[in-house]
């Protein structure tokens, strides 16, 4: 019941007992007769409820963060699990898969490490292999399994700051875009730098002109690879010079570099001294596999190719990719989840047509790819040349089945001047 004034029977606030005056009006209860609440008490109760709700949210957020951390630690995929996932999409390259799996696993553990006297340093990777062996495919495939931001960038467009091209900091813009400009997430991401061999030093001889797209870019990459705070222009520094920079710490960003390094085999052969004549040279040459010099690649070979020693030191894990032989190329055509044959079968299935490649046709395509020395990329170009006419005619025809024979494939390549 409302508290009554001793002198009058005027209504008063049931909470504070105040008589209404001025702006402090009374609000009657719609349920209990004679019960009132003043506006001052309404505001005080509202503030108390808001404070209580904010406290509950803070405690729930803290508890959720702890659970998320424990969950993330428990869900770290093991190197074998990462490698098994890569096996579903990439044929061969067992050494490269092993190195990548371990590097990514250690990257997860670095993000979850407790702060103590031992600080786990990151191990950036550089992959060396011919074109079409799966360097970029490995990077794209491993990005599917990660729950950290991942960006693939190309080193060919980079130039030294102040020259035509893109600045080195633009590498981190792609990473920021991958996580909607969440700097905290970007600082724990992974960046794959493709075509790293294209920024090799052009010559060891001093020149009056600057090597703005070679050694200059390598020197600019040093601070990113080592770990430092870099000011990144979110929209490109040259088109929007007035924009506010975003500070990104690259200490916990894992960098994976890849390149074909065309011609490095000659430098490896020279280092191995395979052309020596004499009794000691005979044993050395007998142990060298001349069909695949890349398996003997060493940091000094990268230096001879044109990478500066400082950047080689910041890429401590060096892994090679083997050239794909005939058996591997045949498996590339059919086995992976997104194999070339499965892609074309799906394209035709969307038009209600069942597509089939004869086994001898697949062998013919592989032989041509080996002849042109284009690796797995050569398979795609050959199949595209063979299938261009069927893809043009089939959607308009009433055929529900199409078999690609070897004779048909030979004719299409002959007409496309693939054969002399």
C-alpha cells in the first residue's frame, strides 16, 4: 500500500515516500490500487538495471573468451591431419606437404603460447619448384582448412617505394581485406607471396641505375618478414595520400614464399661440381640425380640466383617441389576432389549431359603436357583446347552422352596447331 502523508491523504511515491512536486510526477500502478512511483525513482531503477546488465555482459564475454581460447587450443589440427587434407587436393609433393603442415601447426601453437621466458619464433618458408608443380595450389588448399586470415599476393607488381608499381606495404592490405580490417586478426594471419623469384637481383655488378623491382623490393620486405610495426594504407598510398594509416605488427604473421626459380638448376649443378674430372669427382657424380637437381637446393643457390643474404636468413625453411612425372600427371587429371576431369564432367552435367574421357585420351593428354613441359597447368590448356568445340555445340544439341576419344583429341590439337 502507498504510504500516506500524515497531514493529508494525497498520494506519495511507494519507493521513496516523496510527494509529487514540479517535474517529479507520480505514475500509478495499473495493478495495485494506491501504489505509485515517481519519475526520479524510475530513472534510478533504469540506471541500476543498465549497470547490472553491463556487468552480466562483461562476465559472460570474459567466460566466453576463456572457453573460445580453450576450444581453439583443443581444435588445433595436427600435422598429419593437415597433410591428409592436402592429399585430397594435391598429388605428390610429400616433402612440401610435410614442411607446410608442420609450419602451420607451429603457427597455431605460437598463437596459443603462454607468455614466459621462452618466446617461440616463427619459421617463414620458401618453396622452390618448376611451374605447374603445385606451389600456389598448396597455398590455396591449405587456406580452406585454416581459421586464421589468409592472403595470396604476387611479388611481380612490387617496386621500391616512390616508383611506379605497388609498395611493399600493399601485401598487408590483402590480409586486412581478408578479415574485414580487423587488425588483431590480421596480426595472426598467413601471407603467401607468389613469384618471389621475380624480385631477384638483376646483376651482381654495380650499376648507375637502381634495381627498383629487384633488390630494392627485397630490402623493403626485410622488415615485414622479420617482424615490425608497419603503417599500412588501407586504400593504397598513392591514390589516397591523405588517408589515415593502419599500424600492423607483423611479428606473428607467417610468410610463405614460392617461386619457380627458372635456371637455378645450373647453379646447383655448378655447386655440386658435377662436371669435374678425376678420381674424386667420379664418386660425387655417381651420387647426384641429374634428372632432378632441385632436390639438392641450398640457401647458397638462392644467393647465387639473386636473393640477398638478409632475406634468405629470414626464410629459414627451404623446401623443394619435384617435377611431376607421367604417373603423377595422370593422377592429377582424375584423382583430386577438384580434378580437371571432374570439373568438366560437372560443367556438362549442368546441361544434362554425361561426359566421359576414354583412358587412352587421358594418356594422350599427359604425353602432350610432358612434351610441352608446362606441368599441371599444361593439362588444363590442352583439355580446354580439346573441349572448346564440344562445349560450344553440346548445350544446343539433344545428346545426353559424350565420349572423348583419342582420335577426337588428336584432331582437335592438330587443328589448333599443337602438332607440327
